[in-house]
C-alpha cells in the first residue's frame, strides 16, 4: 500500500425531500449565490421553484446562470466568472448533474483569478482559491458532487481538459434519489457506465497490497451492476435509485483510490472522442473501456482474473487464467450493451477519420495511463479495437 | 435506505514515516498543544521524541499529560480540562490508541465548559464546543481517530458511558502501520475484534434496502479476517499491518452506517463488563458478540444467512437456512478463538455474581440495541449465554 492523504469534507445530505434544506445550507456560505444549472428540465420538474423558494426563505440573493450543456464549455464558464466578479458572489449553487457541477467548479476557481480561467486547464495556473460550492444533484453519474475535479471543453480546438484540487470539493451535496426518477433510460445507463468506469480506473493499478480498496471497489461495482437493470426497467424504484445514486458518489469520492495509483488512461482516451464528437461521456466510456481492457490485460492477467471472479462471478479456470480474464472483459462489454450502451464507435457513427489526430492530441503532453503507459500508437490501436 | 447526513472531515495521513509531519499539522491549529498519551510505550519506542521534536520545530509549545489507562477515566480527563483552562491550550494531540484519543476528546469538550465534564456523559450537557484534536495512532482498533465518539469510565460507580458529536472528530489523524509493529499479539487481536464488532453493530439492521453499505461492510470484514492471522504471526508485515490499520478506520468512520440504523446493543452490554472488571474492550466484545448473535438471530435469519455466506463463505443450505445462519455465528466465534480471544466469561474468570447488577445498569435508561431492543432480562440472558 502506498502512502496517501485522504480527506473529503463534503457534507452529503441524502434522501427524500432533502432539496428543501438547500437554503439553510447555502446561507451558511454567504448571502449572494450564483445559481447555476443546465437546460429547462429543472424548471419543468419543479425543482427550480423549490430551490429558489428555499434560498429566498433564508434571505439569499440569487444571480442566475443557466444553459450548461453536456461536456460543459469554457465560454459559459467565462460568463459565470464575470458574473461572480460583477456581483461579488459568495458561493455557487450547482443544480444538475456532473456537467453543471464541473462548470460551477471552474467558475469557482476563476472567480478570484485575474487571468483567463482556461489557464487552470491548460496547466498555466494553479488553484489557490475557490468559492464555496453547493450541489443539488439530479444525475447520478460523474461523482462530481464530492470530488475535487472538473472537466471542461474548450470549443476553440475541441480540447477537453481536467483540473483537480481538494479546495474544489463542494461544501455540501444534496442527493435525493427521487430527483433521478425522470431521467431517460439512456442517460441513466450513461451514468451507470460513468460510475463503473470511475471505479475501474482505480481498480487497475500496479500496486499489489491493496486488498481493502480492491474489495471496496468490487463491493461498489457489484451493487451498481445489481441495480442497473432495475433503475432502467423501474425508473421510480426508490431503493434501486438510492443504491445507484449513493454508489455514484462513493465511486468518485476518493475512498476507493487510497494507497494506490489508478490508471485514468481510458478517461483521457475517451475525452478526445467526446471532445470532437460531443457524444455523452458515459457512452464514450462504454466503447473505450472494453477496448482498453483487451489491449492491456496481458500486462497483469491475474488482476483481470480477480476482476472476472469477484465482480462477475466467473469461475477461475486455473488451467487457463487468460480465458478467465477474457471472460471478465466480455461480461463487462455485454453488460454495457445490455443496458443500452454502444460498445463500438461505429454504433455512434464515428469512423476512423480522426483516429490519428485524436491519438496525437491525447498524448501530446506524454503517455496516458499508469497501469500501462500508452503512447500515441497505443491510443491509436485502442481506437482501432473500438471501431 | 433511510435518509442520512454523512460528513467526515478528518484528514487522514497514512503511511510510513508520516508521524514526522505532526508538527506542521498541529501548528495549523495554534501554538499551544496539550500532548496526551498513555504509559511509557511511546517513550520506549522513540515516538515521543519524534513527536516532540516535530512540534518544537514548528514552534509549538507543549503542555503534557500522560497516564491514560485502558478504559480511560474521567479523573484524568478532569486533570486535562484543568490544564487546558490554566494554559489556554489551542488544541490537543493524542498519541496512542483509542483510550488516549477518547480521553483527548473528552478533554476537548470539557475545555470550554464551566460545569463538570462528566455532565456530557451523563446526558446533563450537550456538546457545543470542542478544541481541535490531532492524532498519531499507535493501536488500530477503536476507530476513534476519525470518529466523533468518546467512551469514558467514571470510577465513582464504575459507569462507562459514550458521547458523540461531529465536532469531536479529530482534525487530522496520522496512521503509520509501522507504529503498530510492537503491539503484543493479544492487543493486536483485541483491536481486530473491536473493528469487526464496529462493523457488525452496523451490519445488523432492520433496514432492508442497504445493499451498498452491506457489501462495503462485508468487504471490510473479509479484509480484516484475511489479514488478522498474518499480523499476529508476522508482526512486522507492513502490507498486512496497513490493511488492518486502514480497515480499523473505515470500520468506524461512519461510511459503513449510511442509510441504516445500526444495533450497538453488544457494545453497551460489553461496557458493563469492562466497566466493572476492567478487561480489554476487544476481549469483552469477543465474548459478548457471539452470545448476542445466538440470542437474536431468529429475529432475521436471512440476514444471518447473508452474513454467513458472504463473509464466511458458508454455502447456503436452502433446506435449512437456520443451520446456515448458525454456521456463520459458529465461524465468528471460532475465528475470535483462533486469534487468541476469550469467547466465554469464564475464560477471563468472570462468574455470574454481577450479572443481575450489570443487566440492570445496562438498561436503566431503557432497552439497548435497535436490531432487537433488549430489556434487562434479555441482557441477563446474554450474560448467561456468554458464561
């Protein structure tokens, strides 16, 4: 087990009707809040009204910025930063899913920075200050509600880049599984895929003595897999929605990465795809992850055997460990397919036209991934495997 | 899943040599620290010198209070409170195991309170203020390093009582598995039993839809069980010591109790035993828990079947679920025995002389436990079963 520091201060308020306390929680961080959200869904569902009413009850002044798109854009982030500066905003309240939260985090680090906010994503500036962030979560997927990370797309060049810092963790996150009832099944499945991928990125490590985190990862994966079809078939099943929502947070709150270096290559490889083609991140991961697995499993067959056995209940064939490993990968791919995810690029009408360009861009700052560091050629091969 | 609020802000600094940063961490909370510890073991091991040197390097002034005993006494807590008031202490640094940390927490809540600190444990006062607490952990067991709880014994009447509050969570906890190398195997086993018990108290719940926390509990239990004999047979096995140390924290940081009401009856039943007889808490739990299981399992045989199957790999006998449940209990008892724990009161020379008195005292404020609420007669019967 490697030395580590773990701290996650986010206050999680989980359960039915909990969005009603948002005013109280937000007021704790000041009286002027930037209310940040996506399209009109929170207005249609009534959540917007509940949140505004709760904020007003506590005397919180609201400045609004809606319009966050999936794969959130730096242009809107810049608008948010300007609003914060203009109105001397105290804190940001993100009402939505990972895109809204990531956008809020980017605004929060830009609010007290003199340069362009993209500097943080381009490695030109370091996070030293961050406005307090609150969250009302509507899409269990990205785990951004308690993480310190933000992924933003720069339309100028279609770059998708990540920044992470402990200061960027939200101060509070309200998780009401009922708010996810109205998610279309495709989006639910994308969320499930995203959270599974977050765990897999941590699971595939070269560190050998990490039994507890391995088992915690496996426990969370099994729970997600076990509840995925239920939330798709019965969108208003509270018990299953609750398991999935809480699992999405656990998957990315860093408790599953203690004592080890994760991989994160697949996320970077996928970011190039959704950076250009604007497909949903989760769908991109369902395509890239099985391809990545097929490309790298020989690096540590035994770890893939453990994965196959403990997560997918594949019996270990001691005469052919490789076969067992491959069965685990096949089960993963079949599972993604079974919940309605694409598992090849052709299923989402992406051909090989940009493979070379994406592979080059992905690795322009060095090889990607830690389990097996992948160079330009490797990334290209993975796109080929995912065709 | 029940609604819940989860927040644990403690910064965990885990790994080799990490006690060397204690000065930096402590200095963050002020320049006057009460250094609290137990007997002479930290002086013999050199840890005391390392800590003092690190504090002095950061210009932190030290007031000392050693002498914490297992089952920490309110009399020493009172001395600590007086020292805090006299020297205007900024924070408390606990160097030791659960007893030292619990004692530090009690001092921390008493430091700004005008009445007697026992008032908090007697239900006469509520926690509103708490000095910041830092920890250098030497005994993985109680999980007090990130919990908000403290258990203190009042010699005047042999009462052992608990207080819990989020404000009482330590600000930082330094966990270096190497510091546990010198623990005698009996104390190591007591620690293992204590952390297993912390999980079992959470595991046995009447809430049905708690799959994720169930699986996380099972994952942590399996890891502890899998590494227990190694840490006893090979005290300097870093990998195993690290699994056990981190598992002890996870077992009690409240991530394993989300969405459910735990039981905690066995802890209360045991506290009466160690309150009178001054046996180690872990040893007391190894005796009480199997007896409690035998007494209550019929209340929810299926939960005990799940426990037997998922934790102990007992095959489910669908023709005789009760038999499967009992096998899980038997495996638990055998495991405690195998690591050198007593599993009957007679093994630690406790006869039935005080059973009636202990049962009465345990339930004087109402029935104990939530899985099955236990009245005076039930507690008496459990002592009888544990004879």
